[in-house]
């Protein structure tokens, strides 16, 4: 029984890798190679195993196993951000990210820190890039950094279809925050 139900169960496999008694010596080296290969494969699978996301803090940030991951290459509306026409962009974008990862395994690949020094990562569910999905669905902007605009194509498609933030005249988060301070 797990002590913390919010933590995903980790499968446990017990394999007896000892040499059987009275085993021919010629086959012994083959068994040793197979044993080493099996252990290596199990270690690789255990390392590559993703995690069930434990929480979404906002529309471009999630927490896996206690580590916060800012989604690389995107900027999503602040959670309290509402567009000029009253559309609750921040709340809906956060809800969409929660829906995309709910009950699914998330695998994150760490990238360089963002302009605030926060850890960033490309996170995927079922092989699909969450940042690309959020931008394509109009729930985030492709972040224009000095390095790239990795999701410019997805953003262009979302703008053309006027989905999400692009259909409601939403301000980018840093402009929205500046307006809130006035």
C-alpha cells in the first residue's frame, strides 16, 4: 500500500539472476551476457520512465516529483488574466494544461534556464510536446527569445484560426501585468 496516494505507484520487478546449479560451463558466459543485458535494459527503462504530473501551478508550469518545470519556448496567460472581452484566458489555459496531463505519464527534458533563471523543460505526454499543443490550441504564445521561436508555426496556425487567446484580443502577460500595476 502506498503511503501517499498522489504519488504514482512504481512497478517492482524481482528477477533471480543467479546461475543455476549444475549448469554447463560453456553456457555460463552466455548467461552472464544475458544477465548483464537484462540489468542494463531494466535500468534504462527505469531511468526513462516518466512521472504522473503532481500539480499544475499555472498554464505553463508543472511540478513532477517535487521539481518545477517551466514549459520551454512558450508564454501562457497569467492565471488571473482576463482578456478585454471578458474571456478568462489564464484560468482556461491552466485548466487545459491540467486536462492534457491528467492521468497520463509526463516526460520532461531539461533545457536552458529562462530569462528569470527558472528551470525550463520540453515536456511530453504520449510523445506530444505540451508547449506545441498549448500554442497550437491558442492557450499560449510562442516565446520570442534570442535563441528561437520554436513554436512559431503552431502560433501562426492558431492566429489564422483565431483560437483561444488569438480570438479574444488578449494581451501578452507582461503587458497585462503592467496594466494591472497602473
